[in-house]
C-alpha cells in the first residue's frame, strides 16, 4: 500500500457534526489510524480568516464556540489539546520563505472548523496543535502557495490537516430546510467535478474553478470553505495524487468529501 502524505483535506460540516458525525466521522476516525503519531498537527480552518498569514503560538488552546443557536450540549464540548509555541516558530519560518508578511497570535485557540474534525480523528487530544489562518480575500492561488510553503514540514513530523467543505452555501441550506429538505442538483454536480479534477491532477482547472463551473460559483458565495482544499494540495507536494477517502452530503447542501494524497 502506498504511503499517505502528511497532508489531508477533511470536512467539518455544520457545528452539529460534533454531536452526530455519521459515516463521515467513521471514515475520518479510520483514516487517523493510518498515520504514525505526528510530532504536531498544523490545522487550517476557514473560520480563522485574517489579512496576512497568522500562526497561533498559544500554549493553552481555548475551545472556541464560533456559532449560535445550537443545542446547549454542543457548548459543553471541550477539546483540551495543547499548543506548541516552538513548533509554531518553525511554521512561521516556513511561511516566511514564501510570504513577505507573516505574524503570530499568542492567544488564538481552536474554532469549530478545527476542533470538530480533530476531535473525531484524535479524541485523546494528546497531539500538539498549531493553528494557521486563511486569507479568503487572496484567493485560490494564495492558498495553494501557503500549502506549498508548509510542504517541507510534512517531512519533519508535522501533519497538515486542512478543514473545510467542498460545497458551502448557507442561504441554500435555509431554503432547502424551508422547502422540505431537498438537495439541489448543483451540490453533487460540483462535488463530482472536483473529484474528477483532483483525480486527473488538473490543478489549474481547480484554481480557476469559478471560470469553469457555474455550480462551483453557487457552491461558494464566499470562497473561505474551499480554500483549505488548496492548502492541502500544496502541502501534499507537486507530484502527489489525490484520492477521496469519503464522499457524501450532509445538511442538504454541504458536500462532506475528504481527500488524502499519496
């Protein structure tokens, strides 16, 4: 069996994924067993969005509840992982080789885009975590470059986990919920298109998805939830081959597909 690269794209779905992870959660837990215990995990979530690349140097990582209106028990979940300030400085140095401006945040914890998948995959919270922000204003090429900058660390005991969703249109979620829960056709169409491009290594097509897929435009009124996919692609290395480890749809409009690389 081919060796998995230390870079992943995983789904995090709605916040309720933390309470009912379904088949996607099973697949993620099984996937985690295929990796040697990493020295640290570098996690990229769309819910930490900054002007320039920012790395958390916090030692204590707050479990951030960046959502509202959900069941009370969701707000009682804790993911008590520790940070890794020394490793965070290695992340900073790697990013500085590619970007002129990189900064740190000494207090940033883990938002639900980070702790939800981490809790599924590594429930013991015994691996140090380093959170890195995205820059949604900078687009897909920037996100790929960020991953490429992190690629060297995947050979030094770090595991890059980029968390997002292949489709993420909350307006359509609300509409689907009001209209009886039908999944719009574009959700599966775009997820299938992404898988085809990933499998064929059509990187430029993926970078320019808004020009090639009207379903992609509808899937992402804002790009934040798709950008982590490009970080994972970059971190996997230019010669990597992608494979979906899970495909499925949750909450009517959220494609929960996840990708590994060999």
